[in-house]
């Protein structure tokens, strides 16, 4: 009985190794036919009937050329020069979250921090990064769109994110001078009359797959999915004044704030100035939170809560705008925990960069990040200075 099977054999000659797929006939002597190639092989080693072992003894007819059937992957070619160049400014902004002139300025800013690549231009790398951050497409489809491999796309996104993170101090700054504080405070006061606000603070969850280890439980937040915490402070124009990320989702907002570098700055704020936050944060001289509604609030306290809520909504709008422009933050499919904060911070830098150049544009499907607050009894842990400050402001409204 004659049996046939497919076998892969590496043929080495002329200092080149070429993989060959051929058919092998099991009989007393083994003759392999590859097109017009004749390869004579010895008998199978008797002590290993499951895996034939051949010695390198062959007669090869070298009169014909052998071609390797391993074609290069098929990718889209010319997408950037042929398609992106034809986008109108409206189409360009819809796909890449900024106007064409803003993109050109962005490339000039990050160019000194980006390593040079001969095979792919800086513009293509930044376009691919913005497409990844602004959409929910997988790496395979985006890589195919820009004519690069998935591995190259991943390296491109991470190198671009790192370059953007290095620009954080140029675009995300908490007010430090009296003049800067007064400018921020005036923007908030014009809305509902609460004076001295130098920022609205809130936390949001960025969904991630979570680590596959014994530490996975620490990433599960109160809603039951793994996430990374992002704490933001913004002004009345939705511009981010401070960002802090990297803590797992199970950590409470108050604990994140206690461990962020901004706490030291807030503790040194002059007396008239403060942040505002929801009831997840502790009341203090530099943090005003609403009165807990236990059914016995007086008219002044209710009025303060209403003004506080109407003012604090700006931070929810800022987070909603951030996630609507950079939708990758709605589901950041990354496993390396040390790289996740870089991508999140890069989105925050781009958020401010776009606002500074273009202002607040109307974005479709903006979802306010108005999640329910974890009650940790923070508002009941009355700080004497904070309570007096809150009471005085409530009397002014």
C-alpha cells in the first residue's frame, strides 16, 4: 500500500536556506519530486517510525530555478497620499479629531521627540496614532489601512504617546499665580456665583482587560469590570488643569486624591481658593463638597447644593468630551499596565492641544460622565475650617 503525505524540508545550497513543501511516498526507497527537482533520500530511521529523520545526502538537479512560495502580505498602498490628502477639512476633523492645520502644528511640536524612521514618515505615524486613539477599530484593520504591520502600528502608537506625554507640562498646568487663579475662579463664578474655585475635580474609569494574575481583583471597580482610574481637574472652559492616572479601578476616588501630587499644591492654596468635588471627596479648606441630603437641609444648604452641582457639571462635560473625541478610552484593550497611563495621558494632552487651537467643538454622542458616587462618609467627616468656609459661601448665595 502506498501512502502520501506533505512534508517541509529545508534545502541548503549557495549559502541560502529555502523551505520546500513536497510529497513523500512511503515505500522501500524514498524519491521526492518537486516540480522538476529530484531529491533522493535514504530510508526512514527504523527506531523512530512516527517522525522520519533524514540525513543530508541528496542529488539535486540544479538546472532549474526554484521559487519560494511565501508571498509578501497584501496591504493598502497610498492611503495617506491618495485618500487623506483628498479629505475636506470637515472630513479630516471627523476622522482625526482636529483640523488639518492643527495636525500640521502637532507634527512640528512632537517631531523633536520622535525617533526618525526611514520606512514610515512622521505624518503617517501621527495619522495612524490619531486614528487608533479616536476610533474603536482593531489594530489589524488600522494597520491594513495605513499599509503597515500590526507590530509596527503598536510601536508607532506607543512612541507617539510617549512623545505626547513629554509635552504634558506645556499643555496641562494647574494655576500657580494669583492672576491665573483669579482667571479660573471668574469663569466658574460667572455660572452660579460660588467664588474662589480654581478647578473642578472628578474621577473616571477607563475600561481595560486587566491583568491575568492574582492581582486582577484589584482592577475590578464597583460596576464589576476591570479599569484604570483617571483623575482630572478642569476649568470652566473644559480645559484640563491636572491629570493623574495609573491606580486600579477598585481604589476609591478619595484615596487617589490623597496620593496624587496635586494634594501638596492644594494644601498650599491661599485661603480664598479651593477645588470643588462630589461627596466622594473629604470636605476641607481646599475642597468644597455638597451637603449630604438627609432630608433635613435648610433653604441655604439646598441652594448651595444646586449651585455646586451646576458648577461641578463642567468636569463631567470635560470627561465626556475627552472620551468622545478619543473613543479608545471607552475600552482600552491593552494588557501591559505600565503602558496604559502613557496612552491615557497622551489623550489628555491632545484634548488640551485641540481646545487651545480650535475651542470647544460640537462632538456627536457626547456622554457626560455622571456615574453614581461612592458614599464613603467623606461629607460627614467635617473639617472645621472647611465647614466654616462652606457655610459662609452658602450665606453669600
